[in-house]
């Protein structure tokens, strides 16, 4: 009898553990020390936001951490969200000095014939790059998009090749661009994941684009052409910084939405939403989830002084050592207090020392897992002491004092 009772108890406990495992797996958050990406177990997330859209993703703009995922690698039609890559290439050309905001851009018959969202360019007028960017970002103007592609690369076809090359460089493996504007074309596909990648690249490295993407209403042609942003979040979501809408009868309703609150910057991508209202409401739902659940923790700023170290056998007796780069991570709210900093530097250093030389490193861990490692470097050269350089050093010091 006792043996039977023990057997039944073991069977009940084993059954409970077996059926509970998926529940525990879904709630497990794993930190990846290699790429600092939050990865969630099971199919997507421990949190079910019950989205109606075909695909979605939420990332932290600063780190690229994935905070929510729903079919994010499914290849879908992007519609005008395609223009995020077009805008990225325009901004890169501006930052590299290949074009200027006041450059005049002509309109070809090809650009004029695009249809869809447009500002009705004609072949007798020229707009500046600044005006073109405004029209592309605010009202998703296809004619301006094609005009800019021709201005930058000579033809839309050559520009699209540049788009695909850049996508490959960024690791956008789900993407194939067939045009620069997003009008439906067979084989013109991307994913929510890849849209997040190019959106992050644009916002992180060309943040001045938000001067355009946050415009709610404006005008062109001396007030004759009125512009109203297609992204309604710009007007009604606190902290919204952009970014791009897109819709066609085949693609349905897409959106890359970005926002910043309390030092946390998020990008939410919605694809194949059944209506325009749902794409905005589900983007809000993603952003709200991110801001309520996560926080960004900064570990260090580039060139922040860590310590003044004594220098042995050098022409100066100390040197400042600093963080080589800025670093931080996204954590679930409340976890940042458990992050441990470990700074490993010697008590002193010996000359010669080169500017930028690694002196030590700072490591940040959470629950025993490494989140980030930052080099600590010297701020200047310190030659080893000799009769010749000591005499030169003393001469310069006295000369400086007597000036």
C-alpha cells in the first residue's frame, strides 16, 4: 500500500513538472553576453499583447535589444516604409558632404509619373534637398523620392542597387528592394526585424532626421502646398520622434514608430495591420509596453575619467585614464540596481605610455552574466624619463610658467 501511495505521488509530481515547463520557459528572460540582446524563450514572448497585425517587433534604439517579437522575420510587403532606407542613404550623402541641403534637385518625367502619395512635381521646377526631405518624411511623396534617387545615383535602378547593398551591410537578410518608394512590386519584400534595423541605423547615426519626422503640419512652395504628417503618433503620442508609415492594398498597413521617454528610446514596427487605426493602436501598445516594463541603464560615457593613476619612470608623475566608449543596456525595470561594476586597473603604470593605450577594463554583470566590457585607456602619451626628454620637459614647464 505504501509503495502504491509513493508511486502515485511521484506520478502526480512528475506530471505537474512536465506540464509546467512551457509556462516557466515562456517567462524566462535570457541575457546574451555576446550581442547584448534580450532573447525570450518559446515562440515569441512571455507577454502576449494579442496583436492583430501580421508581424511586429519592439527594440531598444540605443542597444538594439529586442524587447518584443511577433513573426518578425516573415517576409512581407513594406509599402512606403521602404523609404526609411531611401532616407538613410540621403542622410549618409548629406553627412559625407556629397550633397547639401540647399542643392537644387530637378524633377524628371519618370519622377513626375510615380502616382500614389505625391506633391505633384513638374519638370519645370526644382526643389532643394531640404524641401525634398520634408515632402518624403511628412507626406511620403513618391515623386520626390524618385527625384532624389535619380539625383544621388543617376537612375532609380542604380539607387535601388545601393539600397540593397546597404541592406546587406546592415545584416537585413529578409530584404530585397525592387524600388525606392514602396509601391507594390513582386519580390519587393522585407520584415519587421529588418525595418527595425534600418530605422535604428537612421535614428542612431543621423538623429537630425527627427527635425523632419516630427513635423505635424508644414508647407512648401511659399505656402501653396500644405503638408500633414501621415504618422498620427507625431501629434498624439508623447515623446514620438517619427518615423514612417506605409500602406497599399496588398501590403495593408505598416508603420515604423519611434519614441523617447526618460532616457529610453524605442522603435516599434507593425506590418500587415488590417486597418490604419489598428496599426497606430498596436504601435502604441508596443511602445507603452516598452516604457512601462523596461529602462535603459548607462554604464559609462565616452572619455569619462575613471581615475588618475601614478606613472613610474615617466616625465610626468600621473595620467588620467578614461572609458574608451559609451556603453549601457536595457533591463527590466527594477533590475538595474542588481548590476555589478568591476573595474580592473593597476595601482600604477610604467612609462612609456601611448595615448589610447589600454590600461584596464570595466565589466558589468547581472546575476552572474556579463552585460558589457569596456576598455579603460590612457588620455595622453607619457615618454619614459631620460636626461634628454627630462631637460626638454623642464624647459617647457619653466617657459610656460614665465609667460
